[in-house]
C-alpha cells in the first residue's frame, strides 16, 4: 500500500489517500483506492478500481474492520 498525506495533523486527525491491493488465492490481484482515511481509524472503506487475471476491469467497494490482534475482516463487493 502507498499513501499520500492529504491533510496534515496528529496521528488521529491527519488524513491520507491510499492505493493498495488484495492478493487473491487464485493468483489474481484486486486494486483498491482509499480516499481521506485517518491513520487511527479501525475501519476502512474504499473502492475496487481494477484487477488482474479473472478480475481484469473489476469495480466495486470494500469495507475492512481492523482488530487488536493485527487481523481484519474484509468484505469486498464487486459490481457487474
């Protein structure tokens, strides 16, 4: 994941826009965009903006909930 600071501030108040990827077990990749995210947030919402393999041209959204044990529950919703 790569992020750009879009609003400076403290850890709790600074905002960033990030680009990242989900590596899938079939070898495909989904690319994601996260706009205006706070570093201290335990939830992340973003958009799926493309992919590789079976997911070329993929579009959709995702929601991620971070847990204290460094795991997360990620929900990806792809649109036709």
